[in-house]
């Protein structure tokens, strides 16, 4: 019997809170660390966390336990309300880790020092098959972030394939990789029908017909022309103007930065697009200020908008 078919009633999975990267340079060292804590706990002692009758990502759980830590790791045990295949159980725990990681982005206003995410130690995952002097001065900082654990927070986690893309950006250690993952979220936002409707098509139906008639005898040219005419992104507005309007439509025109509001106007959108076009060039470097203070929060806002709208679509009654 393959693992896709085996029936399981729960999982045990060692979890860690891991930072995508630290910073080390002459005279400076930074590290970001995290620990799971019970929300509103009277003390910060690292005690066992237990919840019962909890639903996460649509999966009913009879029991959710995060055991006391062992080093930087905590063992998570989940007991399913109904048996499922091992493949579905593994898929659930990965989506759970990604969805939880995505929510951690909201509190990370200084991602220069690394993105914190939930890491599964897969080698330790087990299935439950039954119920039941002359030294120069230097600076070192280590930030420890406490991640609250509560039923109300866990039961509203959401996941989509774009959550996976966003979290891959959080996990990536290199700025170029982070940029590419997070910019994908903006590109997916731009493709949405309600966003495309904000802009004016470059060609009217009459213009398209005239252009097609002009090259109809040249089949290769007609095919290339049709690709252009049918492209929904071919509009009178330029790319930067469209991105700025898109950002405004989803409430991202002003971002709360560490030193105050950051205006995401057409100029900043043009800088993002220029950086995207250069990101694959060997000699180009990433503007980390643009990456962390603009693109990171924008991609987070875009992901939330997409998840919200998709949830509304699913909940709408079918006519």
C-alpha cells in the first residue's frame, strides 16, 4: 500500500521558528529568533499548549498539542476528527505551516534582519495510525519574537497556492529570490478580472478588426497580432501607472513604515518594475530598502486581498 492510500488519525511534527537569514559583517552581528507562547499567558514560561475541538484550514481536530520545547524545537501533535490518507495529512501540515508563516509577516516591520517562518523538521514527522584585550568593539543583536498560539488565531488560518509562493519568499535567504517570489504576488493581483476592468483597452473592437484584416493573409503575423490584441494587459495606461492604481485599489497606497507612512506612488511603482526587470542581471543588486519597506508589505497586502476576494466568491450563493 502506498503512502497516498494509508489511513492515519493524526500527526506528530517537530516545529521550529526559523529566520530566513542573519546579518554578519565586520563589527556587527544580528540574529532573529522566535518562540511559541500561549496567547495572554500570565507568564512567558515555555509550557505545553493544548487545545481541543479546533478546525484549521477546514480540517477538524479533536486535539492540538504543542509540547514543551526541546532546544529550539517543539513537537506538535494533531489528532484528526476523521481519518484521512497519509498524503492528505502531509499536505495539511505543510499548508498549515505556510499559512501560519504568512500571518507572521504582519508583525515583521524590520525584515532586513530576516523573515521568521514556521519550519517543519520533516525527518522527525510521524503518523498516528490508531486513535488514541586588543579586541575591537563590536555589536551583536538577537531579537526573540513570541508567536502567540490560540484557537481563535489558528482556526482562521487560510492557504492558497499563492500563500506557498509568499512564504517561499519569507524563507529565501537571498534578496533576489525574495524579490522574485514577492513580486509574483503583485503580478497575480494585476491579472485579476476586477483589477483589469479598471483600465482602458488600447484597441477597440473596431480597431482590432481593422488590424486583423490588414494582416490576414500573413498567418504568422496574424497569430502574433492576435496574441497582442487578446492580451488583457495591453491598455492605454503604462505599467507603472497601472501598478499604482492597482495598489490604490487594494489599500496599499500608504504603508506603515518604522519611521512613518511610506507613500507608494507611481514613482515607487516604476522603481519596483525597474528592479524586477534587472533582477536577473548578474551585475545588478537589489535595493533592500525597496525590497523590505515597499515590496514585502505590498505583497502581504496583495495576498490578503486575493484571499479575501476568493473567500467571498466561494461563500456567494450559486444562482
